[in-house]
C-alpha cells in the first residue's frame, strides 16, 4: 500500500501546487459533499416535492453511512495528512509537505471517503428520480406523479416548457437530452467533490474512488427495496437497533481482540496542524448516532397524526402548501444548524447529536407541515 499512498501524495502535491487559486471552489464542493447536508438541504427540498424520493434519500444516506463506517473499521485506511508524517516510505528526511486546511483534520479512518460515498448515493437518487418522473410514454400509474411535478414546474415557465409537454410527458429527444445533461452534471459534481477531498489532503485518490462507487451501489440496491416507502414505526425502530447494536458489537469484538478502532482519532490529534480544527462531530460514533437519529426521527414523523393530517391530507398535493413547507423548513433548519452542542463530555455530545438529528426529519415531515396546514386552513376559513 505504500506505493499506492506514495502515488496519491504526488497527486495531492500536484493539486495543491497548481490549483491553489481554486481553493475556495474546492472547499465549497467539499461542503456540497458533506453528508450532513443531506438532512439539512437535500431532504427538505425533495420530501415536499416527492415523499417517496425524500424517504428513500434518508434510507440510502443512513445505510450508506453505516456501511461506510464498517468499511472504515475493516480497511484501516490512512489519511494523507498523518501518513506522510509516520511512514517509512521516504528516506533521508525527504517526506513531502502537505498543506492542511480547516476541514482537513477528520478523525475517522480514511477509506472509503464518506463525502464521496454520501454525495454519490444521494445525487444518484435525485438524478434517477428526475428521469423517472420525466420518462416518455408513462404508464397510467405514473401519470399522477408526473402531474405533481408539472404543477410545481408550472411556476417556472421557462423550465416547464422545455421539460414538460402538454400531456405531462416528454418527447424522446428531449428526454435523451435531459438524461445526458443530468448524468453529465452528476459526474461533474462527483469528480469535483472527489478532487476537493484529495486537494485538502484528507483522502487519497483511491479512497474517494472507492467511496464514489460504493455510494452508487447502495443507491442501486435501494431501487429494488420499495418497502421503505411504507415502513411502520416498528420497522424503523428495529432497523435502528440492528444498526446500532451491530456497530457497537463489531467495535467491542475487535477491542477484545486487542484492536482499537479509535486509533485514527489519536493520529488526527497528533498530526493536525491546528488543534482547533479537530472536531468531535467527525468522529466515527458521532456520525453513527447522527444517522440513527435521523432515521428514528423520520420513522416517528411519517407515522404521526400530524403527518397524516398535513402531508397526506387535503392540502398535501397543493403547490402552495409544498412551497410554503419548503421555505419554512429550509429557514428553520438553517437557524437550527446554528445551535452548537457542548463538546466537553462525549456521552452528552453523542446524546444531544442523536436528539438533534431526530428532530430534523420530525420538523420537516410532521411539525412544520402541520403548522402550514393549520395556517392554510385558517386562511381558507377567513376567505370563505
């Protein structure tokens, strides 16, 4: 592996030496690929456009990130910013210098890349969903779904006139054009995310490639599991228990065997250029509890009475209701994200991280739509 890592360091040096002026853009693309944005940006947008897509997005993100954690623990992947400091691959004090940035010092193992995996699986879901809704010659069962998209897109005449024809379907030529454009966009975004992770020296090239391919694989598998759209609260709870217990069980098993799965945290603290760049929310258990909280919150929300009365009620298919929900949820979540949790006690931090993550889908799916439903109902009664 030293040869692979050494080749990866050369790639990182090339990017840092020749594309330093693109640092702001690459830093932004790394943020785009941040798995946390799935819950605070992508999910709120998509759930109110299509509940099936939003639900699938959470399941794909949570299972994908859980698999990413297990893979990290199995593969023991190094990160460039600490590998160059400890390897014996270089001789005579000729170890290369890699520049570090504020988002470089992640504390988990490096392979596969969580950003690349999370970004690829979620964007794959979004791209395939758009293509499904706009596919020509739709069956009778999909006309209703296409009609919902037409209602939304009619608010944007220039887009809808290009994408949707009068019969709520797309001509084969336009569909092929759209498909080519969307997949080109997909690969541009994924390549940009991967390059950004390599540029900041938090991943080797082979780690982001593995993450990208793994994310796509997870998304493809979930195309064949439609049962997640109608899962009961019991299924959500059982899934949470299984994911948590299996991860903890795997961790304890290897610890009994003398293998410390938190070895990467020690290396990160030792070799990070700035101790303030070490954040507890990048640790393996923080990501696990964040994802389990989101899945649990979604299970509570979609099986709640508030969800049934709002999203599945008489206002659920109204364009005004959807747009008001999107605007309200995005605003509230951005304000909610400003809340900082105490990090002086790990147990307290992990507990609050779970609760905070659970409250996001609960707010997006149940609380905010129910408030909008009541508001629209009050307005309708006043007008009548």
